[in-house]
């Protein structure tokens, strides 16, 4: 079982890569940076230190040639691709629609939607050619299901990822390639650091999140999401395709 995880240098992707490696899969960590945003050993080195197999492949997911190279080099190094996690994403800019700078818009759409689309396209081609099925998991967000003021571009890209997931699941079912989306709520990564450190934003998160974590806060952990990806990638989810798995502390239940 060979896996590729994009955006796996840091945060959620790092947790997913570590979890898949635990189950014995060789993992290719694809990211624009090698060092974790939160600090520590690069993900592929941590996997190796724990006895697993992993490589790093410098990849900008919005660049078609780089994504094609990622899939080709993974298959050359570890054999047929079984699991593709299109996880890389950005949310840098908080702004209303009327004030949106279109350069920011293009950058967010480029990573969050074009990047996931390209990952799906080249992973699917490879899985079809190999003829042994496969699993694709796209990281969307609960913000793909509900709106949130000042995050319209981000929300729209995540909604697009969900629709891509549903459509691709229909196209790939004849090849036994399952395609599902993960919809996390707020989780403790560098992406959410500003919200954790802003008292107003933190209070808003508390109001919107029914569950609390052990520390009393409204943020889930990357490990909870990684466990869900391991489930989606396993035979326990063999009858599941075209779906969103929402793990959000109850955010979208309100
Ligand atoms: N943190 C949250 O609360 C939250 C909630 C819902 C969904 N998500 C989604 O989870 C995914 C991971 O986010 P995270 O919280 O781990 O963020 P993060 O910033 O900790 O990690 C994102 C990783 O993606 C990489 N990346 C950025 N642009 C890239 C590109 N063009 N090509 C390849 N890699 C790139 C970064 O270098 C980084 O290592 C994203 O898709 C995000 O939208 C996060």
C-alpha cells in the first residue's frame, strides 16, 4: 500500500502521513516546504525514525507538471499508488467578498481547488492504469458545507472540493477507486494560530462548537482527523464513496 499525502510537512497532513505510515504504508510527503510549520523533525524523517518508509517530494500542488512528477516518481520509488490524500490548503486572508484582492483569490483557488483537482487527475490516471483500485481522500472543510463571513474564497474552494469528490467518485467507481472528502472543523494547527490567539475569534469558535476538547477549548486535534482518513483508506470503508466525513465537534449540527 503506497500513499501520497500533500501538505504533509505540517499540521493535518503530517498527522495523516504518520498515521498511514503506522499501518505499514510507504508514504511520500509532498509539500512546498520540508520543515514543519510547527517545528520538529521533517515528517518523512520522523516516519523513518519510527521504522517506516517515507520520502519527501518538493511539490507545489497548483503546478500541473510538479503534480505529474509527484505521482510518477512515487510509483517509480515505491510501486503502484494505492492512497492519494489531497490535503494541502491555505486560508491566509480574511476579507469580505467586496474587499477581496483577486490575486489572493487566485492563490487560494490555485492551491485549494486546482491543487486538489490536479492531485485527483494524476492519481486517478495512475490508479486506472495499474488496475488494482485505490482510494482518494480530499481534505475539504466544514466551511465547504456552511458559510463563514470573511472567508468566502476559502469556503467556495472547499465546496468545490466536495462537488469534485462526488463527481469523481461516480467516474471512478467502475475501477473500484473510492473517492471521499474529509470535512474537519477547527483543528489545532498553524493555520488556526491567529484565531486561537485572538480573544474575539476564540469566543466565536466556542459559541459555534458544542463539544470541548480535554483542554476545555473548541479546537480538535489533527490526530482525530488522521484516524478518520485511516478509516476511509481501509477496507472497513469499502462500501463508501462520494461522501463527506464531517469531524467538527458539532459545528455544522447547529
Ligand atoms: N486547521 C483547521 O482548522 C482546518 C479546518 C478544516 C480544514 N482544514 C484543511 O486541512 C488542510 C491542512 O491544513 P492545516 O491546518 O494542516 O494547515 P497547515 O498550514 O498546518 O499545513 C498546510 C501544509 O500545506 C502546505 N502547502 C501550502 N501550499 C502548498 C502548495 N501550493 N503545495 C503543496 N503544499 C502546500 C504547507 O507548506 C503546509 O505544510 C487544508 O486543506 C485546510 O484547508 C484545516
